[in-house]
């Protein structure tokens, strides 16, 4: 927030606004303490141990209608489900349209608190921010059709963000978890997603799909793909075990910005990570530093399965350095298990050298990363680590866009060094800037420039003056 000088009546209005804001904040803090825990039981509770022997909502057959829809349940409340099997609801799915925590009784085994879906219907559909679903088993009506164990998807112009889906077993759905246009949602830790057609989908639209995270789960076996990422922005796939998914363990498609760190990925006939992209703006980092090493295990058969595949025609360079490749310690051996890698991409994709998978350097011992609840490494970076690069095609002449993938705090000259002398002006959009929202950089003309700093992932709009331009841009760890 920017405060401007005011005087007279305007100053009085500002002061009154501040008082009102403080009053609202105080009222919010007082009312927050009134949040309620509701005990929910699928039967009367007779003979159950406390607190399930005296439930607030007994004989529940429809969680949505009988509990969530009840006037006594408010934003911020917690619903504790006692052991039992709960039907998803008369309408099929449980629509969660309040900011609630829904969790199984903490003293019960997760498998004993079951939400049972029906064929063709979802389990939970999240229609509010800050929803938490924890310590439950979600069983679907079958892997065919379009039903999802948990769905977060924008409805019209509205997105639902900041969900936490942890300590869940999710099985027998078409998609175990289906997330589209949700920001800052976390799947995990300790989810077990298996027996579905597909494990998870995390995708983006113009409405959202930023900073979602899949953390510390077991994903697989599933009938097709373990995790599908589509057009995501800053998605983190971290500290998961992915194995036994029949299609591919992780699929990345579209113009995605994804970080695949510290996972154990077992690939055999089904490949490990499959990247389908034709745009240089796609940024995929698989490992990328010692503290983010992935373990790739399993015996793949070249031509049938690979540890990493980058499809021919892709223009992006994938940073897959500092990974463990099942004890393979030679460039030639690694080339056999990576499709379109930096050493033989022209063999895999004849006549196509726009993109490649950078795999060197690599680690030679199986990694045992310490689990962490944040996407940011807590380790000490290795000073000798060589950052990856990505090649961006900025042809033809005219306006082109790109995103800086180097370190925070770069000068515009540093961020655009790869196209020095081949552009005339660059713009960055910053709605919070006093001189904005469009800040500009004109090479060698500081009196015309007001863009001073470029941070990682900042988008830039540049006017290309050369006929053919390729930018080799660094990728910061």
C-alpha cells in the first residue's frame, strides 16, 4: 500500500478509515476465537467413545445437506468425522462452500473414516478459500468417467485458493485430485493416491494456477499418469514417491513453470518425466542442484521407457542436472535413458536442435533428502554448481515476450544480455510502481529508463530489431 500526503477533509477521511480498519481487525480477532468444532457421526453415537458418543450432527447420510449447509456451521469451523462410511451426498459430491476444516477423528485410523462416492460423481468439490480436508479415505465409484476424488476448479470468474489436502487415501476415481485455476494449494503431506485412472492433475488458466505444491506423498500405482501438470506457474513437485503408474510418472504440458525436486521416481516401461512443450517460455527444473536431487530408479528399456523425455520440436532447455540416474555414471549411459538430451539430441530428434535436456553434472549416489514442508531448500547451495540454461527463440522481428529465469535482483542489462544489440526497448508491467504500471528499459539511455531491477520469473516485453534472435538465458537454482 502506498500512502500519499493529504490535508483537511481528506486527512480526516484517511484517519477515520484507519480507525475503522483497526476496529474491524479487532472485531475479527475477537470473533475468530468463536470458531467451533462440530462432531459428526454417521450413526447415533450410542456406545461410541467420547466425543463421538454425543455428536453435534448424528445419523448423517449427507454431509453437504445435513452439516455444511446447517446455519450453525460458519467459516473457520472444523468438522470432525467419527469412524464410519459416509455417502458423498444425495447430489453426488460434497460441495464445500464455506472455509472449513474437514477431518477424520485424530484417534481413529484413517482407513476407518470413509467418504464413499458413486459412479459418475465427485467426492469433494471445493467452492471456498482456505479449505482443509485431512485424515480421511476417499473411495470412488470407479475409474471410468469424469469423477474426481477432490476437485478445485474455478467457477465462472471466481477461483478457490489456499486449500490443504493432507493425510488422505484417495482411490478408485478417474482423477484422485483435480485442480484447475487454484493458487497456493497444497496436496500432502502423507497422501496415498493409488488405484485411480490418474493420480493428480494440476493445471492453470488465465484465472489462476500459481504456486501449487504436491509434497511428500505416495502416488501410484494408477492406471495411467501419476501427476499431470498443464500450463502451471511455479508448481512444486517435491519429496514424493512415484512408481507403478502405467502411463508416465509425471507429465508436463503447455507453457509450464515447474520444479520437480527431491522425488523418488521409479520408471520402467512407463517413463519417469515426460515433457510435451513447443514453447521456449516453458521452464522445467528436474533437480538442478545438489539439495534438490531426484532419485531415478528402475530399469528402463530405451525406445520403450526413459527417465526423462523432451518431445522433439520443443524449444526449451530442461535443467535436469544433479540427479541420480540409477547408478549410471557415464555420459553415454545417461544418454541411453534420456530422450533428447544435451549429448545426442540430434540423434533422438534429427534436424532439431532447439531444445534439449541438460543432465550434466549428475550425482553418483542415491540421495536421501530431509523432508521439508516448504518448496524452498534449507540446504547450503554448492558454490560450484553450474546453473542450467534455456534457449528462447525470439524471432521474427517485432514484439516478443519472455520471462527472466535467472536470479533475483538482476539489472535489465543483465537479464537481456543474451539479446544485446538486437532489441531497442523492453517493458515490464508493475501495477504497484509509482511510475508504472509499465516500466521501460532503453539500452544506453538511462535518462529514458525507469526499470531498474528484474526478479526471477518477471515477464518482459521486448521490441526485437534483428531478423533472427535466440536467447540463451540462465536458469537460477
